[in-house]
């Protein structure tokens, strides 16, 4: 127990000491991502808009489904939230192996790499939120009075994303084929989440299985507090929150304790 407390204290102290480095790494990644691009931050909303247009045709013309708000708004909200996590996962999975020189020669908390990837994706999420607001105005969908609960949903989403990012970054360092497998997992995971359709509309064993996906109550939580006119499903969201914090603690602790092996594995 004493060792556990000491490790936790060391983890948080290191984050405080190297906060400026985290800022510089995030700034660097943002500049690299949008350097010499015509659209700049426009790319943060371009793909969600394109995917929204494509799936709107499919789910309003070919295979219509019922949603509580106009489908383009429903889909864009789900895609925007999902892309925050997916973008973080994809950047994190190779964040250690692609920075081998820094990992092997310079001392600093290695978790700054996936944390930096998450902050970059968080900036994209903030930029994309402006388009979401515009869509709500276009379809004349008023914000829900429960929008004050939005920070709660965002915190749970961030914690879950951090947890998975630490795990995949560490796993890919020890097993290099993780990044190829995880790319497939991310794609399948999106369709197993209520990103493009309401999972609650599915019954039977498949519906029950998909509702166990922790990303589903998180994305549904965004819709509920933004324009659903009701509070989130606290039972499902609470379970997702407990899982997120537990996995983050376990992943971060294991990541911290394994740092001494990183240089050898690279």
C-alpha cells in the first residue's frame, strides 16, 4: 500500500513539474498537423461533415431510422464525439515508438506523449463544436436546459480516452502489431457505438451487448444534455465513469511502473 501511494504521488508530482513540456508538445503537434495546409483547422470539421452527409443519405433515404432530432444533427454530434477518442487512440498507439530518440535519451514522464495527443484532439473537438452549434441553429433545435451537465460528460469522456490511450501506447511498444489490430478495432468499435444510430432501438442479445459498450452512454450523454431535453442515463453513465476512472488508474500506474523498460523495447 505504501508503494502504491508513493507511485501515485510521484505520478502527479511529475505531471505538475513537466506541465510546460506538455504544453510545448501539444503546441508542436498542432503546428505539425496543420502546417502548410490551406484549410488549417477546417480539417477538424471536414471529415465529420463529409461522413455526416454520407450517412445522412443512407439513414434518411436508403434505410430510414427514427431519431429525436434531424438525423444530420444526430450523426454529426456522434461523429464529433467519437472522432475525439478515435483521433487520440490513433495518435497515441504509435506515440512512443515514433519518438524513440526522446524516449531513450531524455528523462520526462513518457505519458506526456498520449496526453499531448489527447489535448490536440480536444482542440479539434472544440473547433468542431462551433459547427455543431451552427447545425442546432439551422435545424432550430434549442439547447437543453441540462446543458449545464455538459462538463460532467466531457470529463468522463476525457478520462476514458486517456485510459485507453495509455494502454494502447504501452501495448504497441511491447507488441508492434497492436497498431494494425487496433485500427480494425477502432473501425468496428464505432459501429458498435451509438454514433450513427440509436443503440436503444436494438433489442435482443445484440442490443444488450452493445449497451455494455462504455462509449455508448458517453455519446448518448452528449446528445441528452445538448438537445435531448433530459438528463443523461445516470445508471449507464455512472457505470461508464467508474470503469473509466478505474481503467485510467490501472493503466497509468502500469505505464509508470513500466517506463524503465521502454528504452530497451524501442
